[in-house]
C-alpha cells in the first residue's frame, strides 16, 4: 500500500522547503513530493501542520538504555534500535570504545547481522584502538596500541566488511598506511583522539582521511602558534567534522561560531553511552566508574567527561537554540552529512524519489511526534 503524509512543512533535503507539502512512499521508498493525485487505496495521514524531515542518523553512539555496543554486542543493537526511534534517529553506527584485540574481534562477529527492529544499524564505528595515549580521554589506556595492519584486516574480516568508520590518530607510527588502506576499501577514516599538528593531519588527508571525530574534544586545538587537528578541519572544507552539541562537551558560543563558518561540514552526533535513557547515578563505562547527573556524565575520580547522555532530538533542539539555524541546516547536519560518514548518502539522509522513506514529524518545539523507518511506522506520539 502507498502512504501519503500531507499538510506538513516539508524539508526533504538541505535546500528545499515547502510550507504545505506532502510526501508519497511505498515499499520503503519515497515515490514523490507534493503529489497532486494519488490512488484511492493510498493511506492518507494528516501531518497536522508539523515539520517533516529525513530521520536523524547518529554515526557516533556507544549505546543507551543500559547497554553498550561493545560490552553487550548480542543485546545492545536490538534494545537501541527499538528505543532510539522515539528520538527521531532512524539509522546509526554502533561505536566501539578501545578494547583488547580479542574483545573487538568477538564483538565484530555480532555485527555481521544488521537487521534489527526499529532504527537501522548501518555498521560499526571503531573509535580506536590506534589512537594517541596522550589524548585518550576516557579510553582505557591498556587497550590503546600502535597501528597494526594485520589486526585491522582481522577486524574487517570479523565484521564481514561492516566497519563503516574508524577513528585514528594520524601522527602515530603506521597510521598513514592504515588510513590509506581503509579509505580505499570503503571505510571512512576519521582523525581524532590525536595530538597531530596541522602538518601531520594534512598528511592524513592526503592518504584519504575523511573528517574529524567529535571536533574540539580529545584533539590538538586551533592555536595561533601551534596549529593542530582543529586547524586542519577549518582549513580543509572537504572534511566532515562530527560535533557533540549537548551544551557540555562544546560551549554553545563555540558551537554557534563553528556552525556559522562550517555548517556544510558539520555532522551532529551524540557520543552517547549506555547511560542514555537511565536515571542519574553511578555506572561503568569504558572501564571507568562514572557518575551521571542531568546532561553530564563524568569520571568519579577525576571529573573527566565520559561521553554524553543525550539523544539526537536533544542535540537538534540545542543547536537550534544556540544558533537559530534553519531546519534545512538541521537536515544537512543531522541527516545528510552523517549519511556521508556512514557511506549511505546515495539512499539515506534525504527524502528524494528512490531514497529510503526514513521520516520524522516534529512539532514546533522540535519534539519528535512520529517516526517511520523505511516506510514502517515505528513511533507514534499523536499522529493518526
């Protein structure tokens, strides 16, 4: 059956908007926009004047609702996929913190199958283990190691080629070879957890590095006499740069300044942990004892930030509040650019004919009211 959602503010991509639009889809795919005529057996949904956007894609998230993608690989994707649709997230990459070689290989084997009910798991994001120990953040230092191509190949094989993104420090010995290999074999190599100089980062870009992992966090900065990884992100307009906008990881004024100058490059991410969706309290994440209090998760002993606890809906509302950006800008940063990182930009991230019908309806306060994943109703707050 075909489905038509009408009477919506339609934002199908990063450029177009229609004040009173509609969208027609069937068999999981978009058929047309602003359709004037349709079959009698088409199911018609009144969007009640809400805003209709492509679903959000979170390419950096470690879990939620009490489960971690690395620690509970058999259970976490099922739980996460089912729950995150209420936050408007229709697709994601399962992010791994650094782990032992054996743990990573065993977990990878669980991600050969990616068919979970709800939001689509698009593959794996390896955040390490080939990162700088000086910029480890809350990575367990015992699990950080020098780049090893043999291990990289073993992990790719264990995942059945489902690694979509990898975070690596380009200045580490052997990193450039790993970056080049990944970039030429369908893995978007992101630079992060790194003390690279701009010169070292540019060498990574020459080898095919795709962007920056959580820009500003756990990396060398944009200093006027000591330019680092952030400087490289500003210099190279082709890089896609993740940014965590929970109001804690990056100051709202820095978020605003960055988006003002670099919105075409920004991919909004949560970097959320298993604490997402759980009450305040004490938890274990990446081998550290962490205390969650409101929007903050911090290592109990040191106060170090330990991932986030927000959803993509929180991130989007924050960005609009901080910057006043348009919903087209949100589509670019929360859907289009993440789809590029995940390697699915030819069929996700926009609502164009032939693209997946990953659809969210938002009220004027940008609360998610309804979510479709590939045309299937997965979350419905009030739209009938």
